C-alpha cells in the first residue's frame, strides 16, 4: 500500500511538474481551473526590458533668408547651425547580462550625450553607445558596472508565422513598463519608408511612443523583435506596429560588438519587386520575389554567376517576397559572409552560393576629407568614384566639384573605389590633387589640408 | 471479504503497474520526443497560423476609381483611387465587399494575394447593410471557408483580414464584444457583430474569421459617436448569414429592395431617456411619412402593431417591409397618443 502511495505521489510530482512546461503562458486555452494568463512568462522576461532616458544636443540648421544676407554681408554663413538641448525616452532590451549589452533603436539614442538605463526594479546605470546603424535603426549600448542583470533569451524570427501570439514590452509615454499583447499581422513588411532597410514584423499589439527599442516576445518569452515604429495618422496606435526581426537585429549586433560599426555586405544587384505582369511576361513560375534587372560588374553577385533576369526567391532558405526584403536581409549580414540564394532562372529553381563583398556604396564625403563636405560620393562600376550629389555653396562646391564628376585618381594614383579613395587621401598630407573626369574632359582639383 | 480484498489487491497492483509504466513514459518522453511533439503542440495553441493559412488567400485587395466632387476650396472634381478589401465567396469569382468601397466608382480592380490582378464587375450593392457583390473572371481561385454550424458567441476569438492603408495584407485579432442590436455606420442597420479586432481604412469589406479560419462576417467600419470621434476598440462586421442572403439576392435580382418611410431619428435617444420608442428628428418632404402626417418631435412607440424599443429596431422593421405594405404607426404628439398609417415605399438608391 505504501508503495502504491509512493507511486501515486511520484505520478503527482511528475504530472505537476510537467504541466506548466507543456502549456507555459498560453493565454486563451489554459486549463479550466486556471485563469489564462501570461504572468508566469512575463515575470521572467520583463526584468530584461529597460527604460532608456537620454539627454543631448541636436543641431538645428536654419537657412538664412537671402534678403537678410544683405545685412550680414556676402561672407556670412548660408546656414546657421544652432545646438538645442533635448531629452528623450525609449526602451531597450538586455541581450547579454554579463557584458551589459542593451539593444535599442538608433533613433532613441541618436545625438545623446548622456544615456541612463533604468531597470524594472528601479536600479539606474549609465550606459555608453557601442555602435549604431542608422539605416536599420539598431543601436547597441553597454551598461557601465552593471551587476545582477537579467538577459532575454533570443528567439528565431525566421520561425515566426502570421497569426502567432506576441507580446510587446516597453515604456510607452514614459508611463512605466507596459505589456501589450497581439498577434503577428504580417511578415517581411518593407517599402514603408520608415527606415532604409526594412524587413519588419507587423503586429497589432499596441505600440506607442516610448515603446521604441522595446521587446517583442513570443509566448515562450523569447525575443523575436525590437519594436521600432507604428503607422498612426494621428500619432497614436491604430493596431499597426512594426518590429525589427531578431535575426536581422542579431546579425547587426554581432557586427557592432566586433567592429563597433556595421560592415555591411554588398551583393551588387539592382532590380525591383517581381510583379504578376513581369512574371507572366517572362514566364516565371512564381509571383513574389526580387527581380534582378542589373548585376554590377565585378560585384559578388557577378562573381557568383547571378544574371539579370534572375529572380531571387530565398536567402538561406528564408522566403524573399520583395526586392526591399532582399536588401534588408543582405544589408544586415556582414561582408565576407556566405549566403545561399534560391534563384529562378529559365523557369527552374537553382541554388547559388554568394560571398558578400565589402560595402562600397555612397558615403558623405566629409568623412573622407573635410574639404569635401557637402558632396555625396558613390562607387561606380570600377572606374572611380562619382560625385552623386552636391550641396550648393558647400566647401566641396567651392573647390570646384560638380555633380556627375568622377574622381579617378589622387595625386596621379588611380582609385577605383571608395575605400581606395579613402586610403589614398589618408596616406597623403599637405596638398592633394584629385584627378577628375568631367564629361569628356579631365581636370585637377586641389584639396588643402586644414591642419 | 477475502474475495473482495484480493480483488482490491489485484486492482491496486495493476493500477500501480500501469502508473509505473505511465511514469516511465512521462519521464522518458521528453528525452526521445521532446522537440518534435512539444513544439508542435505549443505551436498549435500559440498561433492562429492555421486559420490564417486557410482564410487569408481568399481575402483580396480592392482598388476602385471614382470621381470626387469638387468643393468650394477645390472647384475641380478629381479622380481618385479608393481602397478596400473583399472576400472571394466561391470558385465562380463572386466577391463580397463593403458598399462604401465601390459606391460611385466606375472602375474596380481586384488584387489577389498571389499577385494576380483582375478588373471586376459590380453585380449589385445594398446601401442598407453596406454590402456589395463583385465578380471577376478567373480560374483556380482561393475560396474562403465558411462558418459551418458554430454560433458566434460574445467572447469568441476573431481575426480580421484586410489591407489597411494599402500596406499589404494584415491580420488583427480580437474577440466578439457583442452581437446584434448595434447601431452601425449607416445609422440604420443594426444586426452587426461588434468586436475589438482593429480594422482601419482600407480593411473595410475584408473577412472576419473565427479561430478555425471560417468566415463569420464582412468587416464594415469603426464606431463613430455623434460627435464624429472614433472609439478605439469598437468595430463592426456584418454577420456571414446576413451577408450570404444579401449576396444571393444581389446575384439573382441585382438589387435588394428595402422599405422606406422617410424619417430621420436620433439613434441614441432611447438609451439616454430610458424610454421605449423613437424620437423623429426629421421628415423628408413628400416621403411616405410626410404623406401620413408624421412630424419632427413625434415619438414613435409601435410600428405595424409591434412595439419599437430602439431606433435600429424600428428601422430594421421598416427596411424589412415590402414596398406597398401599409404600416400602422403609433406615436405620441404633445403627450397625446395618436395613430396613422404609412405606406412603405422603396428605399431610393
């Protein structure tokens, strides 16, 4: 009898211990005796979501009206740059408790000089920026001298499906930590014009101002997104919120940890979304994907054998629905990494391995040389560096550069890419002469080093 | 007694053995089947992906083009695209959508989720229930699963599927907040499902499905109070049963004939005053109501012999009457109970 009792108690222990793990945090389908609740999961996860408050100064540019220039003289600046102090609020997620790493949005900490991280239990820490990526709106912070921090478990956003339950955790309007629930409304949302690189998870969990940088988690409490933006004509939530997928975030964060910056990989294709009409006209058996219209010569795509007319439908097994989704996916993976692309060519699917090249795209020229301020430079197809845009009356315009100029060399040494240009200018001190090709003619433009 | 105790022992032993086996199975199960079964199990209950996969392909984006009347500030009229959603109801290409999506337009385009686009023909529309039926000529169409026998109950989980602001197909989730007896947008039709799943501009005409992915309603609109401000979390859908009937009539006859007497009413009156009846706020000139002698400020208490407790109830009664029907109307004027007979006309388009 005793043995039976012992068995019974063993059974009881087993069943009691197994139940919670089998139905952790299921909101609507719980046991009849149990209130459906997310509380047990949230108790573990919410300490990893922090409030971020920032102070800083932001440059406010004011154009001086032409009429006033008469009073200030011809040499007065065209723009008045003033610094205004600002304060901001946002949220963040601790992804590494030992090292104190906190992920948030770039727009939360942009221009901040002081960053204060407040944990759920009220402890406050100063934090510094490890690195940011403006184009995807991701920033990585490090808590100084943090102890007893709680980190969040990283989930795989690639396994997410439309209809999955999700929970948003953040600090809307500075009210204090707030948890809202909803479902995944859509995946791979791009082309919204919120960020340059978009591949958002869309959710109807209420996200508001101040939620930025906060966590989107599954019912298992795994981080699958960083809440970033909403669509709201009147500024408030209307059930359309966007989060950066955790896979993309993690790719960028690994680069920020390693290099302090994102060293974006470049594929070297141009194109657009595959539409039904194009698919029909070209006899392509799919309706969604990234249609390649041009392959940059010498790029990784060209080396791997990608051709114009190809349709890229997957990256490492993940479906691609649009060209911007491809852009966001490739743009979050560091250079030097290899990808397996699913490509449709001549109606047949094939798989092509590509090793991403280093980024060599348009940059503001100020970072290369102060005298080039106001110019945006872009790589051409190996023939030099093109002045893509030029601000009127900027230092770059004053030294004689024009839009469309191609910088072919520095002090008679040929440069074919932005990185070569940067290296050539860094090597030189004193007078630098740029070999410029303008239309059919060539000319020299001289830069004088400020120091 | 001896017999009983040995039976008991046998029973306990076998139960004990069974439990031991069960315990071993339970303890060992995670080691051999952990990832597979648990994962699947938890996916099933933490996601509506199954429902989405069944229903979402049959929900289409609708782009309609029509003229917008010029205003004082912008005298020229302009042609604009309007946005909406619709639901493919059968393989012949009949699509249910909202009347206001295709009202006064001359060109309608339907975009499927797989990228196909078709010009659509307007089969008919019913302003009263805010429903319209379109048809496209296409093959291999995804068709929405429909609600089998399940009743829609308050508290049921629902998913709204549509294309808000043309950002692409969007699924939102909520519960049924109330069913029936609600005043909708048209300030007339009352038999609506009220829910808290968000629908935004462009999602009108889309599908409301249950957690099995079966159609239970056509999404209609958000609540607007008398002051014109929208309430967050209050949205409406036309129940599937009603939508199906309207669709059938529209396909067969091209229109749904609705009764009309030509009064406007204060929809909130009865609630505020806790009186049973309808306060007439206006009577259209030459309308059946005017011919019968009804006036503003008359207080209706019965139509056609049935007492009316609220404006939607009364309007449903009128709308459901065949044109030509004579309805006896009881009302109070200056605290005197009076009676008149109104001949129902057809609701002008």
